[in-house]
C-alpha cells in the first residue's frame, strides 16, 4: 500500500457519503451538521465540510479526514481503515507480505458464503430449493438476498474450506466450525443460510433456519471477532438508503419477514435478530430514520423484552409506532396472503408507543388485583419520554389511568425525578451534582478559557428567538464579562439570523463562536428535566454581577473615593445580598 494509492482512494471518496452512514446530516451553508457520534449531546456540534473533506466536533474536539473518521468510529487501525475504504470504492490494494499468507476473517466468511451459495444451486440443494419455493421465496430472489444452503452433513463446509487452504483456527474464530471431541464439525447443518452484513456491507455472520425441524428453528453465528449480535441489523446495509429517503424504518423479527418486505417494495425494513433489541441497534436505526414502525408477531410484541426494546428506540430519538398484526400471523405470511395494500393499511393504523402500551395493559388496568402494578409500569415507561413528545397523548393516558391531566404531569415528573435520583445514587453521586459541569467539560472550558455560564447564556439566546427579541442589550450585557461573548450576543440581539452567523463562522474558520456554543449547550444539557436552565443561569450571573459591583464600590469607599449615592447603592446591595440565599 503506497501513498499514491491512499490519495487515489481519498480522491474517489466523499466524506459526506461515509459520515452519512453513521449520522443524520443537515445542510448548513457550505457544511453539514449532526449530533456527534463520538460524544453524547442533544444539540448538534459536529460538522462536516465537504469542500475540505474534513469533519470537526466543537463539543469534544475530534476532527480529521475521512480515514481518521473511519478509524475512530469503527475502532480500526490505519491499514484496516484503508482496506475498508478501498473496498468501498473498488480499489484492490496490495497487502503487504505478512498479510499475504494470512487469511483475514472477512475473506474466510466470503469463502464460506460462496460455498453455501453454490451448494443451494447444486444437485444436493434440491430439498432447500423446494422449501424456499414452498415458502414463496422464488428463485429470482435468491441471488439478490445471497441465500445459501448448508447441507445436513457434519463436515461439508469444513472439508471445502480446508481444501481452499483455510486454517482451522480462522474457521473456528469465524464461528463456522466447532471443535468437538472427535474433531472439527460444521456449525450450520441442514439449514437455509442468510448472510448478515454490517452497515457498510462487510460479511460478519450467518443466520441459519432449520428446514427439517431439527434443533432450534433459527441459529446465528456466535459472538466472534466479527459478529456482535447486539450491534447489527439484518439487511441494514441495503435498507439504509430507503430509510434515509423515506425517513422511516420498519423493524421486524425474522429474516424471512425482512426479505418479504423488501420484495414487496418496503426497502426500509430491517430485522432485529430477536426481540430483545439493544441500545446499539436502536442507535443504528436512528442514524437513518426519524420514525420506526415496529412490526413483530402479535404473540411476541407484548412481551416484556419487546416493550423494553421499543422504549430503547424511543430513547434514541425515534418516534415509535407499533403495527398490530392479527394473532398467529407474521409479517411474511401477512404480506404473502393479503398483499402490499393491506400492509400499507396496517402501517397507517399503527399505534404510537404510549397508546400501544396502554392498549395491551387495558385488561390489567380494569382488574383490581393487577391495576397497581400496571399503573406503575406505565408511569415508569412514560416518564422516560420527554413531556413534549408525550403531550399529544396526555388526555388519553390520563383517562386510561383515571387521573386528572394536571395530576398526571406531576406524577410523571416525580417518577422521572425519582428514577434519576435512584440511578445517580446507584452510580454513587448525589442527585445535585448533575447540574454541575463534569470533569471533561471543565477541561474544555479551560482550553477555551470561557466561562461556562456565559457560554450557556449565549447558547440559550441562540436556541430561542423569543428570548432574543424579548431582552434588551442593557439587561444582558452586565451579565457577561467576556468581551468575545459580548460580541457574539450583540450580533444575536441585533437581529442577525443564526443561519447567517453560522455560515459566516464556518466559512471564515473562526472556531471560537461554535466552540462556545457547543460548551454552552453541553452545560445546559446537564440540568435535570423540570429545571429551567435560563432561570438558574441568569439568576447566578445576575448575582455575580451584583457582587462584582459591590466589590467595586467597597474598594472605592475604602480609598475614600465613593460619593454619597455610591455609598447608598452599596448599602442597598448589601441588604439585598443578606436577604438573598447566599452570604457574601
Ligand atoms: Zn463530539
């Protein structure tokens, strides 16, 4: 691999395409903005500049070119990142000598897939072909979904891998072959094979469906250096473009469900490989979509694990809608029998998560012996949803729980506050500490040399046009001691649009304003729900400015330079401060 090749790869890549696979980018001026994938934030401070093929986060300071982005987000070494990007643009790179003798695991997986694919088309694959056609998965779809067949032999795959020169260690590491007492044998036997690829299309695992009714109906590749079940979604690599385009995802349980949906024109569908969804899977979906339709079998959708997964989706920022299928029918069967139009109808009748949750607890709420537990479960779940997101359903929730609306809001807030407090205590910190900046934020502050509260004041004005119009310069300026922030606030209060300002700063390469904004937003995000950052920050800055004035007058008085009015003002401040919560 030489540097000309690396330049060639970079030339053929657009950083927007690569980064766009991981975060949702919004255009702003010449650049794009997103929530940072490297640190947790609620207001975006991560920017990509396509003209310079460069990314930078003003919140955590990470930045660089497309290669450093891939290294960072995939946890890859430099050569591995290059290899991945080279594959993406179709450049074959010369691997160095040490690599040439060694099979890398991806190559082993691709070789295994080739064997499974060939085996489906071979004479021995007839039973599998019959099964697929009987399941209405016609021949023309097999290559599109790379469906294969693992014959019911103990060493069919291993013999062929061995013949190709693949060492047993690599085959075992990939989870393809198992080391038993009598030697090596194949993991997948007598199973239809579904290859599982990650978001950028690397083959990482297989799912196998038994057709003879032997063993578990479905088995997957076990956890391996390549495969982490909780971090991938079946068909995401082909669904992501449609997800982005339509702004929505359809989440199903099974391989066949996902394939059927794709065939029927719902290319935005992915399968979760089980109902116990993980936070990582939820985040994967939210990278590409805003709404997620959950379409599980009726029997499993109401189960605790499934519900928990739906709230993870909600917590990742998705709007969650639950599709209610008739009992005993999975999405594959429904589409095969009823067709696309009926499925669209189902989608349009889907229920928002809170309403779905109410519906499945309807019976329990009416049963005196179950009611208390159901109410607690519902309140706890709802308290994880922000009040604005919950607002459209408040009256329905209130009437189902038989509480007045205003009381419901308080119950939810209390539930939420108790939960955070309990979690904080578990983590060994007092609930109060969450309003203070944490250590890493303090570091940012030091390197920026900006007062976090002043930055927060700027961020609050930035995010709220109402406040910008409502407050006058002479009210705000005395609260700010940093001249640079004063300039920024002046621009805002004088009516410059945030879009224009942001564009100008990005184009000029002036980092200070956006860094300050990121710091301010991060500071505001530390507040617990129900506490107004504006009231707290303005209150504290006001107090600070009053104390500052007092010190000024006090030293004047000591020097004998204070006049009558100034001494009067000083006395007034002193009594004000005494009456206040804090002592000077
Ligand atoms: Zn960041």
